[in-house]
C-alpha cells in the first residue's frame, strides 16, 4: 500500500494530546522526556494538563509538533518497515514532515518551532494582527476582495487554501473586521474571526521569515525524503530547495488543497499524526481515505487495515 504522511498545524492543540502515546509507547515516552530536557519545557504539563501556555504560539507550536512526532514514533515502534511515498504538513505541520523525512533532528525541530512561534509573535505584537475563516466562496472571489482591500491600503491577504469553499485570510484585525461584510455580500456562508494573535502566511511576517531562515541554515540536512511544500505544492528533497521554499512559507499562502490534489493519484491513503483536522479537510478534497492517529488504539486499527 502506498501511503502519504500528513501533519496538522496550529489550531489542532487540545488538552491531553499525546497522553495515550506517552502511556503506551516506550519510544514516545522517551521522546517527550528527552524533549522536556532538551527544550527546557515541561511538556507533560503543557500537553496533558489545563494551562495558559498551550495557546501562546511559542509553546503551541512545539507542543503540536511533539504530539505529531510521538504519534509517528509510536507507529514506527509497532511497524518499523512502514514507509511513505511523501510527507506534507499544513503550515506548522510542514516542520513535522521535515523531521520524519530526515531533514531535521526531532529535538532540534522542537527548538526551531519554539523560535518560529516567538518570531511570529514578535512581528505581530504591535500590529493587532489576526486571521479569519471565509466559508462558501470560490478562491477567485476571495482573492479579488483581498486585492480590493490592498488597493485601499488595507492589510488583508489570502493565507490558507484549506479546501474548496474554505479559505483563511490574514491581516490586521481592524481591517479584517471592516471587510467582514464584503465577504458576506459576495455570498460567503460564514465569516468568522479566529482566536489568533498572529497573521500567518502573509507579508506581515517578513522579519520572522528571515530570522527563521538563519536558524534553518544551521540545522537542515543536505538531502532528505520527499516533502511537499506549502509554498508551491511541489515536492522538494534537499537543503537548497528547502531554504528557498521555507523562506516563502511564512509569507505565502498555504496551498494545502493544491498539494493534496497534485499528489493524491500516487497514493492509496493518507495517515494523519496527532489530530483528525486534516482528515476533515481531505474528505472535501480527495476520494482517498485518511486515517487519523490521535491515540494509541488508532494505531492498532490502522495496522489491521494495511495488513
């Protein structure tokens, strides 16, 4: 069976995530404990207990990536010969994909995304930035409204192409709120401001992107297995390509649905690690099955399917 690995991004965090892997997988438990020591973050508290840090980008990002890597580690512990044709992630999830495909060491990845969260927050801290989901409009209509806003010196950008009829836009919160009725007048079924204090995947993160690339240069491996880029929805496999594409990743839209459509014909199913959010999107994009591994029992069920 030909498989693609997929990894969720920010917004997939829930209290208790990863606990099932921690309690049932020796290697997943060791990964969390090593990560706590290496990153100087109490990941047991961060992932398993109610806390305020989980929704702060600098902690949210390593928490989500660690959860995904624990799910992956637990799966490989059960079936070490399982291989993916390619891997991809949604936004932050691209770094999880890079880690499992050999581009980054696991623990270094967690430090990297901790810094990524900090860099993003620094860029947006004085801007009152945010993101808004728009449902029920064609891509071109959303893009045209964003262009109209930009022509009026408003900071609104298409940021995430999640599936047909679902686009997230990013920018200044005041501009997003002022343009809410524009999207509704164009026929949007729903427009909702998200509980976020950053504006991901738009030009407001130019400085964060530059800082992140400096960190990436230090730790990226020369070559690795196939990862699909959020920035251009194409596969890349080496450091030179990665630096160019990941520099664009924070300031360009996430081409998630385009990535799935580009490569769905090469695989039989998708496997999502640590969440079921992408499974929900994939149902609207592709006829191919998505198996979500959110706890240890999901691994057992998945392995029965592929035997």
